C-alpha cells in the first residue's frame, strides 16, 4: 500500500480460509483499492479443491487451461466450500488462462517453461496491468477498483465449450472486450453470473442435470455481487423475482444476501422452490431477479451512488417424481477442514492429510451425483438436522462420510422414519481407530499449537448411536482390499467392519486385509448375528451400480 501499487499477484494459496490474520490482510489490501489476482490451486482434477485467497470474492481467482483451450488437469475446481453445510458455494474460478508449458525467463539467463495455475495467475495479472494502462490517469481514481476490473474481465471473457461454470468461471479473458467495457465504464453494481440458464448444459452443471419440482428441498444458487461504485455498499430494497409469464408464479424464490457489501463484493443467494400447486406442471419458467445497490457519495459528489442489478433466470420444471426415485443426501452432519482437524478418509493417501474437499454431491462426490442422475434418481441435499425433512417424500436417506454427532430427537425420528414410514437408509462410514488418530497428532507451526484429529475418517461412535435402534454397529478395525460383486470390481480403502447386525438380516462378506496396527487391540461389541463373526464384513459399497442403481430400495430397507 505504501508503494502505491495498483495490481498484486499471489501465486500462493491453501485450503485454510479460516486463517483470519491472512484473510483480513487480503481484505485490507483490496479495500485500499489494490487489485489482487491469485492462483486457484493445482489440486485438480478433484472437485472442492479451491485455494485461498483465490476463493475470496474480492480476489480475481484464476484457473488453468492448455493451448487447446481445455481445462488443465491440475487446475482446482468446484464451488467454494465456505458456505457448507447450510448454504451453497460461490462460482470460482473467476476466469481461466494458459497454464501449461508457459515460457518465461530464468533467474539468470535464458528461458524455461513452467506449468500450474501459479503461472496462469500472473498471465491474468499482466492482462490486468495492460487494461489499467489504457485508462487515462485522470480517470483511474474514479473508475478503477477490484470490482470494476473483475466486471470487465468476467463480462468480457469468452466462454469455453465443454467445461462447466465451476471449472472455468466466466471463461478465458478477452482483452479487447474488457477494454471496450472499461473504455466507457460508469461506476455500477452487477451480479456474476448475470444469467442463470439451468437448461444450458454442461455449462450450468449441476443445475442443468436435475430439474426443479414441487415438494423438493430448496435449490440454492449463490451469485456474487460486484460493486464498482464504492468499497462499501448496501442493498437498497429486497431482491424481487419477476416471472416472464403467469406460469412463473409457480416458482417461489427466496433470497439471502450480504447486509453490507464490503470490500467491493457481496453475495446474493437464490433459494428456489416450486409451489405445491405446480406438482403436475412440466415446462420452462423464466424471469428476472432485480435488486438495487447503493454506495456513499464519492469525492466531489453530493448524493449516494445507486445501481440496479438484473439477473436473468431460466429453469426447467417437471412433475414431482415418485417417492422411490427420490434420494436425500445428508450434508448437515459433515465436518470438514478448516473447521477442525478432520483427517483424510483413505489412509493410503499420503500427500494430503486433511479432509477438505467438502464431501458434497457437487464437489468430490460429483461422479456419484452424475451416476444417480443417469440412473433416473432425483437427489436433494439436506442442510439441516434430520428432524427437518418429511420422510414420506423420499425413498432413501443417503448418509456418507459423516463426522458430526446426532441429537436424540434425530435418532428417534430416524427410527420412526425407517420403521413406520418406510424410509430406506444407506450409511457409508469410514475408519475410526483411536490409536491411529493419536499417532496423527502434530505440532502446527502456523498456529503454534498441537493438532489432534476431531474424529476418524467418520464418526463411528456417533453412527453406532444412530444405528443402535436397528441393532447395527460398526467396529474399529481398519480394513482394505479389492472385491467384486456381480462382476463389478472395486477397491475398499481404509474402511471398518460390521460387528453387529439384526438376526435374519443379509450381509455381503469379503476377505479383506486388516491394518496390522489395529489387529491386536480392536474392540468387538456383542452381536446379534453370528454371521458377523465369521469374517470381516463390507459395509462401504462406494460406486457399485448393483446397490445404487439396480436395487437401492431392496438394499436399504429394514424389516
């Protein structure tokens, strides 16, 4: 700030968006009108791998592409995970740039090639500097800021064919188009993206993969407010949904948004639901969302600045599916880093000790989401306790890799839902072994404190408490190995065993390898089924179509 710089590139980052001293320093820089550009990360092709500070709305986050305009395999992608489990992530990266085999200068003489989003980020930073240079110096102070520059970049970008919005953002920067935007720029507010066309696939994946219908959990889209009028702004009046046709009145849109838009940016979340009277409707609903933003008067002005943002919305609606085709995904009981030290699910993965990818259907479980949709299932997300859904609407509750505990009211309701309302229940646990967790303790140099895991790969004690009314319990062995069901080959990585199951129940048994560290001191609760003592039992059937596609109801129902 003391140097008076306009643009700062940061080719660094990490998953800890709760590192407040660092996050607040970034806010301080951007609030003082420094345009920050940062690499989105090199943890692709996994989803839910965005790095901070590139995942901040006041920063221009840059992903990577190759010279064929394909997303670089290493480029991080997927929505932001700050908002989980109660909300939905924002769109990142903002733009993508060339990142593979980029020629640059050596520190001594000559040239060399480099790859990574750490290379793409300075490419965009250079483009930003070029755009800054075309703004006359006498106008820079009045129109140049982090929001106006991001507006110019995302509104001028060229959308790539193939990647979705959570892989490419607005697309590849187009310097000429961005220049044209800045050349005639008047301070204003806008929303990114300014068009939500949920019929446009694959760009608007995952929303284009599943239509809306009556009786479903709200479909949430989290847009970003860009306020080029000032570092601070406010929403003047609540946003308004204006349908294009009368049929649009079947769609209810509720809004949550930033009370204060600072620095330069905020959020606008749309919570969309089809009314009950639309349960038999099939078709397209479209319209506009409008909201007004105002900022204090700039230097030399006597009245506040104001601007009206318009967001176009288009969704596809179908008749409410039958219960057997509806699945509810429990997101509420997921805990991820950086909320705490949550260890990795697979102990064979040595280069990443943390569980930080979100465990969401639209992040690291996106393949499962696509598979279920391909099989004709409709999948909804539960971001609240188990007491907050009507089990009569769903065929199956899917509980995958959960770390949180359960209220007694949840345990009682789930039993009633399964026993009396016919809800199917599928539980995917992970490993839990106290000695292994103790050995994962380490001293963190950043916080100057000892870190111990909150739980194992999953919270097995909590799951056992949840499943106790059914007479089901997991053990604490750590098992791994390959297996096959009906010709489907898969690998079982760092899971546990079933040590208790109801008499008359059916279990698939497989010979799996036990981690030697757990072989001598594993605890085995009493069991109602002698079958569970014969061999280690497989409970985590990750991607087998036999279970999820061909016969989910038969597998997940309890007598």
